[in-house]
């Protein structure tokens, strides 16, 4: 890639950092003692995790009858939470794969934590699949394994089975991508290690990385190939998730726009979650020179665009429900907006479509507090979107005598809390023990995008070319 | 690095000359198309098929199988065919073709603007070197939008079932409750307002952007760039809504009963990838003339990637729409595909297969490797396949609803597409001559000139 960069572009690394500054700034928190803030935050997430684990254990012990489901609304928070977490898990791969293919240099400072977040979010989603099963020890029945029951196979016509393939593929590729990207940085930590334990563990996981030109060439090929593989995965996962609903004949679920609209919504909520996490990380780890206002602004723009795409999809659905002239379809949508769950619908509309429009103002999208607040608002809205789609479509059955409402029990809530505990525990472990910014890739783009890039270094690398 | 050698600063200002020789060729093509259309029309008026018409074969083969298929199709909850059958007149095929081409080429023209706007919005550097080519495309809107409006105004009832006499009138023999329910949206005035309103906004925004772009060549500076980012953003917001609305209006409402929420994005996907193919062909033509030497294989590679990626995107959208309708199997939805597959004496079946082949499988295989995306001949092959494939895609969207079993590929189809294509080429070439082929003061030009992947 050429290093010629137009002067009108914003700097992506500020503060006149040299290559060794990058190494030092990022390795600092891995090598140092855990800070007090980290200890407190980690302890809190462990407590949440423990409480959630109790609720999940109770759910498994007693069966899913402890949830608030009834015979009309037979699917509610369980699947809402699942879709929500899978959606959040979209940003990492989008950033690492799609933005790599589009040669967006700003991805280098945020891809590591975004990918980590993706993996943890997908694990949280998976926990709801297991919670769903009621009998998690039979989870392997979801796989098409040869079995002792004659010709009893999984139902290949079911989108739920497609989900098993789509999500497990996504998890494997994301994990691989994330880990491969970590290898050069792990080797850096290994080479700087002062204790035996650190040298051993980081050495083990850096797979004997030497940093030779050949290894780097392979690293780049590997990144491009994995990016090529993961790009269709970004689309396929939420496409398949949307089909859990869209292949059915429930009014409000069966609509052809679902696949791309779910994908847009997933990217939307994923970016919001990355924003939430990075706004904290950059302050706690003092990474303001790497995760700059420019990065935050870019992410806010992505949030605005995807939020608007989702908005167009909402309006399209509403319009076509009327246009179709199908009574059930029109009713489902009017009921969403004005029925007993109107508050959920307007919560979704406000948080997802209206609030991101504030980012049209540059002063708002570069304001850290507002960005942080809105990033949370977006994810609240996206949770409500799934709730609206799922519960309001189900709660008015075809038979008015079966009409019902859904109210969550403490185990619905507790299992949701479990996923937060899991997510934050894993994220804090990641933030302490692994470099949160990809040092190697930031260094690779610094020439050209760094402000006050030290002249000596620039000169040296020029003569090397 | 290797990239540096491709660029020689001496070429920075460069003009395309639309020579009298070039003009003559385009005009000859136009006349050939026109003559073919007229002969086709003459044959149609005599009741001849006008060339190799699949319909003819279909009629002969019409046996028990066809009868069964017909019964099956009209046995659904609703039948759109009745409309097309009752009102059929041989001249309908002319208007159907004008409509088809006007919609198809409007798409290519407007996506030129969409592409340029997107480059500004995303601050893309690499494309600044070739953006003058798509920037010229929207000129054709000056022709195609009026054609759409005129055809709609005078011959709308040929194209649209919902404009047939009496369909919204209670008590009329043609009364159709479902269509009457849509008349708040589907009515002549509102349709025209949307068509002319959004059409005008497209043209105005393009004019603004184009003016600033030409001004930049003289003045330079980043102020004009910032202004263009704003115009581009405004256009994308407008286009986000209007592209879906036009997909419903111009195409989906032909099959008036049928509906699909995906349709707006599906039609956009088709327009979008076609435009990439046209951009590639235009650039390769200019390069063959010895112009645009600074657009090297790296830029072509990127355009090739876009053709590849958006061919897959189109396939994704098309297949998703099909799969969900097929899976749920609701009669009011599945009739759309049934009609194209086994309805109308099966005359649309071959096109349906061909379309998927041309739009997905072949571009996928041809453009798979890195080398193919950097080699002109492969890019040309893929671009032609994509353009042909998406013409058929639009044919499949429009013809079954308008012509029913009277459709076919004949001289009229061949002639009309030639007429439109040569008019498009003429206008775009004339527009290209008005400015340097490279936007020499574009702030990202240095990046594009050093583009190396």
C-alpha cells in the first residue's frame, strides 16, 4: 500500500509518537500491576457473573418453565437476548474484514478490541441457545452427527439448524482472525518479558514468531484471505438469524427485507457497543493518542448510516404492510405502533432511528459524553427492536381468545444478567492480559497518518524503501 | 514502490475528443436500432413474431402441460394475468420496451451520481482519478426522466394494471378490492408528482455537484471539496428513499397485487452492479484510445472487486427474496415466481435461468482471481455479461406483468435497447468532452496517482 496521504485527512495517531512509544504505551497495562480501577471493575463483573450463573443453573435445574413464557408468547426474552448478542457480535468482523478490504486505516486502532468483543458477544449468544434447550447435555443433538436412533437426523430444512452452522463458522473464523492478529503482538510482549512466567506463556502463544520479512508477508496474505472468508460471514450470520423468523408465516415476521435489514441492524448495534467499550478503554488506559476523536467520529458516522438504513427498513415494512392489503399484515404493524406494546415500539423508533440523527451535527459526534450516552441508547433500542419483532408479533394470536401479554420472571432477567457478567468478565480479562490495540498494525500505517511523526524515523524508513 | 512509475505528471490535464468519426458510429448504431425497431413493429402489426420469438415456440408446444401450469398459476389467491390478457393489443409490446429501457438506463445514469457521492461521503482517495467518468452519466437523466413521465402519462394503462379503467370503482365490472385499497398511493397524480419531484431533485443535485467539480479544475482548494461532500451526502439521503420508492412505483406496481419488502433494495442492487460494469467499459474504451494512462491496473483491480462483490450482493438479495417467498409459500407472494417459472406458456423460464447464470455464476467465476481483475479482457467480458444479465433481470421484472404470454425477444427488443444504448453513449461522450478527464485539483488525486495494491 502506498504511503502517500492527502494532507486534508485527519491524523489517526496523535502526539508525535515513535514506534517505540507505541510499544511502550500499549504494553504498559499488560506488563504492569493491575490498577485499582481494573480490580474493582473486575470484581463487580465477577459478582454479576456469579449471580447470573446461579439463575442459569436454576433454569437448567428446574427447566425453562421458570421463564415467563405462555402458550401464546412461546418465545420472548430468550431469543431476544440471543439475537441482540449475535447482532453486537457483528462489528468486530466488519471492522477487521470489511474495513481491511476497503483499506480503512483507522481500523488498526480499534480492530483488536472490536474482535475480542465480537467473540465474547457470540459466546453470550451461544449461552442463550444452551439455555433454550432446557436439556443442555443434549446440545450435540443440534449437530448432524451419526447417532444411535436409526435415521434420526437434524431437520435440514429448519433455519435453526442453519443457525448452528452459521454461528459456529462465524465464531471459528472470528477467533482465528483475532488470534492470528495477536501473534506478532504476543511476540513483542514475549521479547520484552522480564519474568519467566510471562516469557513462557506469551512465548507459547506467539507460536515462535520471528518477525522476518517472510513471516510478515505470510501474515499479510493470511489477513487478506481471512478477510475474504469473513466478509460473506458478516452477511450470512444475521441473514440466517433473520430467517428464524422470516421463513415462518407469522405476520410481522414473514417479510423479505429481513435478511439485509437484520445485517444493517447488527452492524449498527455492534458499532455502538465498540463505541461504548472504547470510550472507557481509551480513558482508563490513556490511549487518547491512538483512539482519537477522528476514530470516534468515524464510528458515529457508521452508526448514523446504519441507523438510517434500519429506519428505511422500518418504514418500508410499515408501508408494504399497508400496501399489501393483507389484513393480518396491516394489523400486525398497527398493533405494534398503537397496541398494548406501543411503548416498546416507540422506544425502538426513538433510540434507533431518531437519536442517531443527532450525529448529523459535528459538535455532537465529536462530543465524548454524548457519544457515550447515545452508544448505550442505540443498544437499548436494538434490544427493543428484537423484543418488538418477537413479542408483539406473537402476543396477538389468530384466535382472539388466545391473546396474551408477556411478563418476565426473575429468571428471564437473571439469565440476561448472566450474559452481561460473562461478557464483562471476559472483556476485563482481555483488557488486562492482552494488548488492546494492535501495535503491529498501528505501526504499519503510522507513516502518513501520524501527527508530528518523528522526522528521523520517517527519513530512515524512506531510505529503506 | 512500483506504483510510482505509472504516473507521469505531464498527462494531468487531458481531454476526450468526441470526433466526428466517433459520432458517426454512434449515430449509425442509433439508426440501425431504430430501423430494427420499426421492422419489428411492422412485423408485430402483421401478427408476425418479429424475429426469434420464444413465444411462438411456446404456443406450438402448448399441450396438456401448459394447460395445467396455467390452471395452477391462476388457481392462486390472486391472478394478475387476467389484466394483461384482457387488454392486450400488439402495440403494448412497444411501450413495454420503452418503459423497460427507460427504467434500466435511468438506473445507470443515476447510480453514476450515487457512486460519485459515495466517494465524497466516504472520502475515498483511489477513485478520484476516474470519477469524471461516472460523473458524466447523470446527463442521461435529462432524456430518460421525461421519457418515463411521457410514457406513464399517455400509455400508463398499458404498463400498469392499476391504471386500467374502473379497477377502483365500486360496482364496475373491473372493480378490484385490493387495487382499490392501494389507490391512495397508486394514482396517476401522486405517481407523477413522485416521478417528476425526485427526478428533478436528482438532476438539480447533480448539476450542483458537476458545477462545483468543474469549478475545482479552475480554482482548486478544499472549500469546494467540502461543499461537494455536503451535496453528495444530501444526494445519498434523497436517493436512499427515492430508489426504493421508484422500485415500487416503476416496477413492483406492474404486478399490482404482489408485494415484497425487499424489492426496493433488490432493484437498487441490480442498477448498482450494472453501473459498475458500464463504468469499467467506459474507462477501458478511453484507455484503448490511449487516454487515462494514469488509471492503471490497481484502479481497475478495485473496480473489478466492486463488480465481483456487487454481483454477489445482487445474487444474495435476489436469492433471499426468492427463498423466503418459496419457503413460506403464501399464494399471494409465490405467484410472482410461479408466473415467471411456469406461467405464460413458460416463455420466461429460460430467461430466469439465464439471468442467474449471467448475474451470479459467470461474474463469480470470471472475476474470481486477482489477475482477472487486473486484466482488461477479463474485465470486459465480465462487464458485458453483467450488463446483459441485468437487462434480462429488468426484462424479467417488467415483461411478465405487462405482456403476459405475448412477450418475447424479437427485433423490437433488440432495436430498442440499441437505440437507448447509443443515445446514452452519445450523451455521455458529449458530456465527457466538457471537462478534463482527470479532476486535476481533487485533494485526493495524489493518493490516487500513487495507488498501489
